C-alpha cells in the first residue's frame, strides 16, 4: 500500500501531531507564559479590540479560532472589519515580529480574514491600520503542548503514539519528546463500494484518472463528489488530535458543509496519566457523507482522560486548529455517550461558545457527583451486605439502593474503583509509577480527585482533596417509612454502613468531605451547574434503556432527569432539553439509529436559533422545531410521543422504568446537587411510627450530630464562580480569564 503521508507546508510543522483510526461507534495551572517580543503598541492594554477612526463602523480586529486570551500553537485565525470609508486593500497588519498583511484575504466588502502565524508564547499585540485609522488587539499565545487554562500539565504522563492506529492500520511510532509529540501528517482515505475505508493511493491523490475502481461517489448539497476524506493528525495539548473533511486532493475542492461535529468518547476507568490510543472518532460514513467536518482528541475519550477540565482544554485547542485549517464553522455540535455526555454537558456549561448544541446518550450530569456519589453509596451498601449477610434480604437491599435489580448493587460497587487510588490503572501505566501506601506512597493515585487536583486542591500529603461525604445520610429512610424494613434494621444499617478513608479503605466512621474540595467542586463547575452555558444551547438526550432485570448497568435513566432538574434550577425550565428513550438494543448509533436522527434534528434546531438572530435560553426554546418533542420507542419500533417524566404512569414509564439511587431513597432531591448535607436534629416523628425509648436513644447514637436536612443547601454549597475559568499555578487556584488574582 502506498504511503498515506503528505508533506505539509513548512509553517504547519510548528507542532507535532497524530492521526488515528476512525472507530466511530461511540462507546456506552496555568504555566507562566514566556515573555513575548516587545509590543508594537505598548500603550494598548486591553485584551479586546480597540480602534480609532470614523466611518460606517470602526476598524476592528477579532480572533475567530479562539478567544484572544487562549490562542495556542503560535497561530490564530483573525478577522478584520474595515470602515466603510476605507478599502480592504488599504489595511496593513503587523505584530512585533513584522508585517503580516500577506496572510490576509478579502472575505467581504468590509472584511478580511487570515491565519496570522508566528505568534510568540505569551502576550503580544496585533495592530491593523487602514486609511489613517488604527486598531489593536492583545492576544496571549500558549504552546501547542499546553497548558492553556486547565492548570499545570499533569505528571506523570505516558505516551502511547506507538499504539495509536491510523486509518491504514499502521501506528504513529515512537513519540519525539516527553510531550508525546509526533510529526504532523495529512492522510487521505476513501469509502469503497463495499462500505469500508481504504487508504487513497498516492497517485490517485494527484491524478483523478488514477482513482480506484471501488471508489464511492456521493451527492452532497446537489453536487456529486468522490467519497474521499482528508484526515489531519497532530498532537495538541499532549493528546492525539484528528480533524476530517470531505476533500479531493487532486483538484483541491472540498465538499465541507461548513458545520463541525466534535465527538466525545466514553469510559472513565484507567483514564489517568495517559495520552490515549484513539479519539472519539472522525470517520463516520453517515456524517461525512452529508458534508460535516469532524474533530476529536484522544483526551476527549474519558477512558483515557477522566477529567472534564482537561477535556475542555483539549477540545478548545483542537477546534481552534480545525478553524485555522478550514475556517470558522457555522456551528460546532458536540456528540457523545456516557463519558462523552459528561464532557459535552460540562464543556457547554463551563466554556460557553465552544459548542452550539449537543446530542448526548447514556448521559450523566457529571462524573464526580451525579455518577460517583451513587457508586460511593453502592460500595458502602455492598460492603455492609457482605459483612452482614443476614441483616437484609436481597429485596430489601435492592429497595434501599433504589436500583432496578439486586445485581446492580455489586455492579455499581465495582464501578466505584475510580475513587480507589491503587485499583484503576490501565495496563500501559508502569507499575513502578503507581501509588502504593506502603511501597510507593508518592506514586500516582488513580482517583477522580487526584486527577482533578487543579480544581480540588491538594492536602499536606500532596493527595487530591476529596469532596466525598455521607455524614447524616439516612440510608433506607424511604423503606423504614413504608415498612419494608424494620426500624431496628434501619438502625443496624446506618450504624454499620460506615465510610471510607483517603485510600478508599472501609472505615466505621462516616466520610467527611474536605471543605476546600467542596468549594472547588461548586465554584468551578465540576458539579454541573447548568446555568452558565448549558441552559442556553439546544440539547437532545437520546437514552437507550439498559436497566432490564439483572443487568446492573450504570447508565440509569434517572440521570436524564437529574440534568433536567438542574436546568430547571438554573433557567426556570428545561425546555431546551428534548428527552428520547429507546430500547437498550438500539445503543447510541450515530450511523443509522435514533442518534443519527437526533443529529439531523439538532442541525435544524441550531440553524433555527441562528436564523432568529437571538441568543439565550428563551431564543433556543422559541426556535425549537415544532415536530421535535419528547418521545420513546417501543421494542417493536413504535414511536410514542409524550413527555418523558420521572415517575408516574405513562406509556413510556411502563416500558422503561426510571429507578433511583441510595441517596434519593434517603431523601435527597432529584437534582442530586448536594455533596455534604446540612444537618438537623433527629426528629422521631419523621419515620411514621412510634419509637421506643431504646430506639430513640440508639437513633441519637447513630446520628450524634443530626441527620440530613435536604431542604437546605449543602455544606459549603455556593454559586458558580463564572465561566471560562483558568487554573493554577497552584492546585485549587483559579480565576476568570482576563481577571488577575
């Protein structure tokens, strides 16, 4: 097979890059910048565009590929708006290193656009002049290896370029440096008549007469074009980034529809300290054949990087590079399932502007709380049941857990290993680097909290502070009230359920959250707030129901309604979220399934918002297509259009029950947004039965400080500090972009 590598222009070799195979079926401190060259205008201090002059509108400069504070890789796509009394040809563009006018082209009667190159690390100024007028824009450039806003680069970090497969089956080979870089490359693949991908031979890239006989032809926007895809691969933020579009290299024509779909991969286990061996997928035949561009990064697969903050940075930088290569898309749509849903929703909320709409499946609100509190409680219940096998029947334990089946308790307990510092590494991570409390106490710890030190901070041992708490939680409260367990069973359970220590070992005492970690979780959006950006974009939640008896699957339907409740708390309603439910056999299929339909309808919805000329929650709700409604599909394929609601007798709920969690059974609200509850004195009247003096005395012994008052905000619960936060240099430090301190 001929080589797929195509030499890029010299200026594109400013960073190392990678290309991966297109497995598109989606699975269930800020470093101090290097001083820049002297600014051509030392008096300009704004990070926004400033201008002087007069005319129909002012001379202005704006960055299109990213915000000006978070430029990366030395390049930025820039637009210059010219006053009506000046000709675009009169514009001159310069930075401290010289004139860049030749990098700009006229894109309209009063605009120019170009990719400005050669920006030094740190802050510099872009200056535009035209007909005696002048405009400046401060930009801050960061290395293509990062970091940009996610905090200091995590260490240790294992390169995996030798396992990252390309579309032709080969791998990237050894990394070039400690940042896991490789030489950037452009490859071309084509879709065969047998619906497979093959490398496009080198001679066919230059000569259309040498095209393979099995090359598919497709129609895009009324044009018949060869189904040839260009894939650019590079290392961005130390992850492997890929970008793909329909492109015919022989004549240089592209069938890109000017819309970008960014894919997010699932998982979480083992997602620490590694580069990753694949992306969320950039070779979807369905999406590419419609003209969509695609992009993803290996750090946008949660099974390789279970940290939404790092994922946001990798996504922002990869999208930036796509825009520099191809231009500003009409919109960017996020698509992902399970771990991909965490990313899409938290990035949309915490870094608004990166995603214009999202299609998510098997969704959770966030990995650290909506999901992991359930798993933490399951671990405690499982441990209690194993230690006290005769204390509760299987039916009683299942009811207390809130899950749909007894098997789910052990299954969820196993999933809690993401909070165990030495239990959840992938095979590629060297044993010598792994934490062991005795033999290697300074080793890397495989927990959400240690992987998220930038937001949670560290304790005096250097461990990630833990926002885990079950003080005052009355496990089995609903069951003692309805009589399915006795009050003595309730007391025994809560006396014996205990908690875990910093190493996730069982303790007799309940677990108390670190106050600094709690503050960081709320303030920085690790606990999904939904009120920064998520409530202002369209959402389609397409859930495959996987909770049949005995399954024990973690992707429970009630999580969709957790997100709904958080949207309601943030915006007053959740009308920007459309909820679909389908049989578990359907999965999250973006090729031929309901997820593919959701992407098509999301396109219509985003374009309707754009056409309205408005923005914000109300604009999104008003622009929702009339035929886009909540629905479920019966196993025989029948569509049932009705509101998807938590609880109550509906046709969809009869088909696909939404179960609950231990904490919801203990009285927490469905929004599930309390880390550690505010306590109140025990009240003997809240159990629906008369307590004996002995029972009341023991109740006070079990809960000496009181029980959860779920009507109150949680301990340390606070508002989001804002969007577009930047972290570091010390763990737990953050501020908003453009604001010091």
